[in-house]
C-alpha cells in the first residue's frame, strides 16, 4: 500500500525485534533446541514465504520480494544459528 512506503512508515517506526535465550545441557535435555527451531522455522517460512521477503525497488516503487522456492531460504538459514 502506498501509505506504508512513505517516509513515516519506512523511517520513523522502529522494527520489531525479539530474542529468546535457551539453556541446554548436552546429554541431559534431549535433542538440542537448535534442531527443533530450524524445523519450525522451515515450516513457518514454507507456509508464509513473505516472512523471508526483502525490500526492493521494482518499476520505480518500493516493493517486497520473496524467494520463489524454499531452497533460496534454506541456503541462508544456517547463518542465523
């Protein structure tokens, strides 16, 4: 929507950021949480590829573009863990 790409929306509103810390003791707590988190993230991204979108300029307008297939998402997924 045009109003979402104006100066106010793109520059003044802070981004949403969240972080969760997990504690894991190898051999005591079962599977590492990283394995579970990667599987869940893949499922969420597959269901809603817009979450992997990037801001791009397309035909002179600021737009959001997302990967055509999950393979492009998979390539960069490990960089987050």
